[in-house]
């Protein structure tokens, strides 16, 4: 049975704590990425870890590209997660490194009940809610991945979409990077953006006091220009923070957003033939 929360794609820490305290079965995932993990000495309830660099196509030279269905299913099965579980994903930075990416990955592979803990571990602790360092062990489960190809885009599709008035390509990097005024953090990358793409910095969707998504009213003011677009494709540096835009659009409008998995790590390569504008 589908659980009902106050928002579509996120769950408030107090809502989650109520579920935990009343014994409702919820599976938590710590998806922290990009810094030294704190999971070994503090995590929420029964959380397991999910590494986007490990649950990935490790043979692809691009960073943390989507794995195939079998790899994802096997990896999630080892975590003891099944298709019927209600999943709540969080990270130690808030929602962007990389809880939103893991939320999108589960949706891409067909999971129905998956949410992001709004504000992640920092806001959870700010509210004085409990953490622990207890080992978490679940029996292996059988997970079946059901791929949703509409939620991902490759470079070829993006190139065609840039000349299609019914499709918006949204670049969520900072304005300085979008305009080529700031260097890219990865070596061997050109500066600038995809011609005809639009810039919507992912940080603008976040409440800096909680590190979660802004209120529904605030998000609607920001995201309303995109609500009637036939197809949205989000891009970023490497397919991680683009998922914050996807999270926001689904939260406010229940609208699906495809993520360009290669993002600027593919498009912006100096050896790439993809066009770049400044």
C-alpha cells in the first residue's frame, strides 16, 4: 500500500521519525558521496549504504554511469531490499550528494515507493533526532529491475533535443560555469554550455537553512516555466545534481524528468564533437 506523506518525492524528518517509532517498516539508504563517509559511526535507524561509484557501469570511463538491470538488481538484493519496500534515501550533505541521484536511479529501475529525506542527515541531527553506530545486516533478497528508459537521455538524444521546441534541456550547473566564466572542476573539459539549453542552478531549489528542497510555494515560483514542456532533460557535471531538478519537478508537478547520464563529463570533453556555446 502506498504511504501518504506531506510531499510527493520527499519526506520530512519528523514524518520519518514517526514511522520508525511506531514500527512501520521503512528501508533507509545512506547515499553519501564526495567526502569521507560518517556512516560507520553515525547513521539513521537501519540504513544501509549505497555507493554510486560502485553501483555503476564500472567499465565506462565516464563517472558513475548507470549500471545494467542485473547489476542494479544484484546490488540492491545484497542490501536486502525488495520491490515492495518503501525506501527513504538520505546523505550527509543534505539531498544533493547523492540522495537525489539514488532516488532517481531507483525510479529508473522501476521502484515505486522511494523518497528523499528532506535535509538529509544534517537536518535530522539539527532536529535532535537519533543516530546510531550499530551494524546493519539484512538477508539477501530477490530484486527485479524494470527499466524506465524515458527517465534517461544520452548525448545523441540531447543533441537532437536542442533544436526541438517541445523539449527543454536544463543545465543545473552554476551560472558562471554555464557561461564559461568559471573553469570546470574536471581536467580536459571545455567551458560553456550546450547551445539552446537553459540554466537553472540546482542550489536555487534548496533551502540553505535545512539543505533540503524549498517549500512547495517557493519551488512553484522557480519551476513553473517548465511545467508544460513536453519533455525535460536535466544535465549537470556528471549526472548527480541534475537529479535535484528531477526531484523538485516530481515533487511539485509529479512530472518526470530525464537525466542526461553523461552530462558535461561527456559533452564537455576537449575531444568531443558536441557543440559548445559561451
